[in-house]
């Protein structure tokens, strides 16, 4: 069995621990799917917190400083904080090859090999044990729902899906989301499902355990929830329907109704009151458009037409009151188990500030995200299936209207503005992370800028 490293006893008090790890992390971090600064050079790495979570495993919060460039929502912060769980061994097992970060050449960890501990079944099991037994480890706090008992001995596996965090599934019974980019405050993916569970909303799996930190600021680090083992995500179901030439309107209508149920529960769990401010919303959308066009030249010819969608917000129907919403709703954020739809991942768009993700917004923003997702799915196969997307959009809105009591299709100005804002976000995302996908949102940009429908 590979030998666990014996770490220096004064490790938490080391004055310059990044002297040992800085060079390795500076090279490794930008290659990770969840690293937000791929288009910005890492100019500095600083250690914010380090805890020996258990023998051979270090918990780190590191600050990655970047060279500033414009970004939607205003100027970039000086950098980002990331959560790392690092395994440290003399000779890691061969199965950890994909997780290797490198061999430390100098400092107190010289001669030891460092790797991403979430890939290590032993570390993953020990992490679950910490969640099963509330307590503290340095600045870290582990808590759980006292009415829910998580069994021991569940076999872990790390999900390999593209995402902005890391997720571990335990025995096909629970899923632990480990947040990577950390911001001060309570993460909505802990706050919202807990509140909805207290409302009796069955559409969202409730958190059963979580861990947080008190240093260098209070923040949520991870959440454990029940895992819907027999569920399929909406994106996969939609693509299968397209490939088989099947209609998807029945499922889309049911999904619209489920979305309305979640919105009604959110409005009850987080009472806000008062209408949204369309003038401020229009200004923020325009600012994001200008910043995105600065980064993606292909967007620039369409800016004048897109601005009209945002300008129209100041004179159109104000729509439903602002409230807490999902914030990043699309087919990949919903699961279908049996005949029921469930909504997951309430973190919102990770690139946006946590305060914005926890604030009230028009529910039309979520609806627009789902409508854009139908369009994305329809463009995954050639020839493109615009009629499939149109029927799904109509059915989804009809299902929503039947449960919510108001029809998104009758809020044309609002819907166009929020769809446009979502498409602008997608253009920037694809340009940074998946350039081959850029034509998908650009087709919507052209449609929204020219025809406005």
C-alpha cells in the first residue's frame, strides 16, 4: 500500500509554505476545468489558509492574482480564491496518475509528491467521515442535519463531467459538491435547497451535511445531498429525443410547471416584495454587453441591435415581482426521475459575485435560460432542428403559465431582454472555454439583434 507522507509537525505555522508548492500550483491551476482565470495570467499565488485535514491530506485556500482585463459586470477583482484538497505522499498509487500535481523539489515538503486528493478513494472516504461527525478542524467546521443519518462505508467516485466545481458520489446514495472558487458568504447551493425543504418543496434535494470556513472569511466549502441514482438530466434526455426523432413537448410542459412550482416556493421562502427595477437591470445588461464585446470581437457588429433589447426594458411591462431565483437554469440543471422533474445546482452563475447571485431577480431570467437551452440542444445535430426547439419553448412556457398564473410569452419585451443577456453570457463563456461552440450562441445573437424574436 502506498505510504502516506509524514508531514512536518509545524506545517500550519510555516511562514512561506507557497515556496514549496507555488511553482507546481501556478502550472497546474490554469489547466483545471473549474479555474476561472484561463484568459488571464496568474501573476501571484498566496496562501490564505492551510489545515491538515487528516494524515496525508492538506486543505488549502489559495489566492490567485491576475492581470486585470474587462469582464461583464465591471472591473475584475484583483484575483480569485480557490479551495484545494491536496494529497501528499512519498509514492502515490499508480491509479492517481491523472491527479498528480508534481513532486516538490525544495522546502518542508521536498521529495514528496502532491496530487488532487479528491481523486483518492481513501481521502474521499475520510472526507465523508468528517461530514458524518460534526466538529472542527482548524478554521473548518463540519455540520449535518441531525435528523438524517448518513451511513458509513459508502464507496466514493469522482464525477468526470464538465463543471465549475468537483462532485463526489458516495455509493449512489449521496453527492458531495466541493466548491472550487470560494467567495465570502453563504453559498446559495446550501442556503436555497435548505429553505425550500422547509417549505415542503419536493423538487429540490435537501442538504444533509456541509462544511464551511471561518478564515480568512466565512464561506461555504461543500454540500452533501441525496443522489438521484435513477435520474437523467434534461440535456441528455433532450439529445436522446432529438437523435430518435422524438417529440419532447410533453416533458418540456412538465418541466415548465416544475419550474413554476420552484419559483413559487422561492418567493415564499425568501419574501422580497416590490417590483424589479427595469432601468437598473437594463443598465447592468448593457454594461455586460459592452464588456463582452471588448473580449469577443465577433460580437461587436451586433451591439447596436442588442442594445435596443435592453433599452426597451425601461418602457415595457415590468412583469412579475423580483424574487430569489435559480440564476443559471438550463437543461443540465434539471433531473427527471420517473415522471418527476427535480431542480439542482442553485449556485447561480459562478462568474458573478455571490452578493448578486443571492439577490432578487425577475423569474423571467430563469425562463430565458431554459429557452436558450432548448436552442442549444437543437443545434447539436445537423441539420439543425429549429422546429423542435420552437415546440419545446412553447410547451415549456405553457406549462409554466398553467402553474404560475402568468404567461412568459406575453412578456415579450422582458423575455427578449433576458434571452439577449443570456446569449451574451454564453458568447463570452464559449469564447473562453469552448471556442468550437461559439457559433451556437452567435446564431441567437444574430437573430435577437436583427429580428428581436
